[in-house]
């Protein structure tokens, strides 16, 4: 939404049109591949404890670890 800044999935909109190109979005099936980031949490958590990160970056990463790492969609639909 250009007024409030909220984001919506195109399928949630009535008569969606691209603000950039004016095109109407289409739906199609696609395969998605995910990087199982949570599987690497112990290694990543240990790596971020070193002195090679800025303190602010380390704190932000700590927040992500504490809330649980989500799988990362690495697909190119």
C-alpha cells in the first residue's frame, strides 16, 4: 500500500496491476528449493561468537538464532 506501507500478496488484491509496468500478474506453478538453515544453526551460532563481527551485527544475529532460523527459499521461479 502506497499510503500505509503494508505489503500484500498479489493474490490478495482485487484487480492487481503492477505500478511499474502496468502488467497484470499471472499465477503459475513452480518448484521451490530450500536451504535448511536451521540445520546449520549450531555451527553458525558458534562462528558468530568470534571477534570478527561488529557487536551490533552479532546482537542482531543472536535475535535471529533465539527466534529460530527459518528455511531459506533459494529458488528462481
